[in-house]
């Protein structure tokens, strides 16, 4: 089985050699992980061991994760939900089209009412329902289920449709943005160059031609070579990127931006979040619940000379920003607005890059809230928008 795994990694263009594969086999024979350990071996144990022995450069972690996931095909399935909902309840057999008047007549539930009502439905419901306005089901106007319409509900099973869910009952998998994406245009790189601030640092590796000419002339024509350290761009950037959900529509443009930032900036730190920043972020989307980076640690680790750039469409339920427990994925103790304010207070040079067209911002309540929290430093992911953002960050 592991021979095929080795060939799967090679097929994914990973630079894995036979020597490294033999190291992995030796580690398995030595029971570094395995049934002889105090705890039973899990797919996580094997993942970490394989990555440590086979991957020489962290830039290949994303390729390794994709190949690992494709080969083992869901050997691991993470879920934090304690209540099992029968799959038959969520099978969509009905699609309803509502008029604008019918949509306007549907009552919105407040946060506490929505959560308490879901708890009651889980206790009371005994069979599947479709097309209704009360039970967990599909195709209706109930705030619980999928495939229908409700201006403020909890999506359970199935794909999103109207992007109005305030909570999502599922374990979703996101994909890391590819920083090796070939750019279709150089405009993004050109815009990012407004951030350049050069300083001479390091060893004396570069010829100082003007000083060499002056010194040679002063030395009666005898060559006197002068060297200086190289000029390097010492701008530091902390890049926080929204991933998953509605951001799936913008993967190509964000990957182009990510590639350009990594190519242009030497001092770059990046993290992922979903919809809004809370008490932790992550660098690897497949391991986002096992490799967390507390937001407090990020705030304390990086100096205020880092320029803070958020990338996200700011499209979410307003509860995700202003309500404790408002995250679609888990019960956050503090609202996202608190964390955004802490970050922008720590890093005074900040901007939010939004891949959504500016024309739709005014129709989304969450976007208005984020713009207010960002002191209106929100810019579209266009050439003009990037130039404006870089100008703001350079002041």
C-alpha cells in the first residue's frame, strides 16, 4: 500500500526520493507511530510522520496535503456534532420558487429564538418533512434545513443557495490558496511595489560604483574597489485571508494576489480565517482544528511595524461579527468585532482587500459593519483598488 502512496506523491510533482521513503519505512518499523505505542496509531500520527520524513520544504506542504487526501480518500472524518440527523430528512425532492412578496412575508428569528427553536425541533421531530415552514427539511421556508428560502436560518446538509445562513451544521473542508499560481497579469505585482522600502543590510556583496570611482580617482588612478550591502525590501506584511464558503467564487483572483505577494515581499507572514477573525487562525486548511494559532499569540508575536492586510469578501451573517457564538462553525466566546478591533489597534497600518465588486457592498449589512470597523479602509481587488490600498499602507 505504501509503495502506491509513494508513487501517488511522485505523480503529484512532489520531490520525494527513495531515500526519504526508506526513512519513513524505517520509522514505521521502529514503531515511531503504530499499535505498539501507548495510544493507538491514528491517521493523524501517520500524516505527521510522513510529512516530516518525506517533505523537505514547507512550500510543498499544500501539494503533500492534496496528494495525501486524494490517496487515503476520507480515511479520516472529523465531526464535532453530537446530534445525528437522519440523511433521509435532508434529501431534496422539492424546489420552490417564491415571489418577492412571499419572501418579504417570511418572519426572521432573532439569535436566541433561532437556537432555542432548533433545540426544540431536534427533540420533537420524528420524520422527514419537505416544503414546510417549521420542521428540519428541504425546499420550504423553514429556518432549518437546505434547498429552500429563509432570510435567517441554520443550513443543515446540502449546498448553500441564498447565502443567508447564520450557522452551518456540517464539517466543511477548505483548500489552501496556491502560492505557485502563474499570474495572468503583472498588474498586481506592479501595484504591490508601492509598498517597497529598501534598506542596505547583510554582508558587503554589491559593488558601490560611485564610491569606487571617487576612491580610484583620489588614489591617483589605482583601482580601489568599494563594496556595500545589498539593498533589500524590508517591508513586513501580515496577510490574513478569508477562505471557504462564499470565497470559493474568488479563488483564482485571491491565488493571483497571494502569488504576487509572496514573490514581491521577503518578510511575509500569512494565516487563514473563515468569514471573520476570532480567537484562532491557521496556516493549513486540512489541519485547521489540530494546528491552531491563537490570535492573541499572533498579536503579541509580530511588531506594530507589520502592515496588516485582510483579504475577504466580508459576506456573512451580521451575527458572525457582533454576536458571541455567531461563528458558523463553532461557539466563539467573543464576537469577531472585538478581535478585529484588537488587530487594527495593534497594527496601525491596515487595509481590507475585498474581491467582491464595489457595487454590491452597499447591499450587504455585514460589509457595512466591516467597513466601519476598518475605518473605511476597504478596497476592491482591482488595479486601482490595490494602488489605493498600497498608498494607504505606505503613509
